[in-house]
C-alpha cells in the first residue's frame, strides 16, 4: 500500500478513481474534462461516459472532491 501526502491549495480538486477510468481515458483527456466549468456531478458523469465510450468493460468509479479553506 502506498500513502501519499500532497499539499492542497484553496479550491484544489482531488480526483479519486478506479482503473476502469484510467485504463480507458488518457491523462490529457481527463485533465481536459476537469478544466471544464461544470458541476462535480456532471464532471464525474462525463468521465464515466468517456470510459464507456472508449470501450470500458471494467467497473468505472469516479469521485471528485473540492478542498476549500474555511474563512
């Protein structure tokens, strides 16, 4: 098991996903979707749809979280 510690800045987003996404959609395409101005739900759905469009046969799980520093 690998544990990674990453510093987060205000409004950073964190994508957690299974290999059902990363085996079917390359990093550049995933990054392009993440840069769109849409809700987290729509972003996740777009990523799942892309994996399926690219022939995905494995389970595709996607979670997107936004880090916000309380004021």
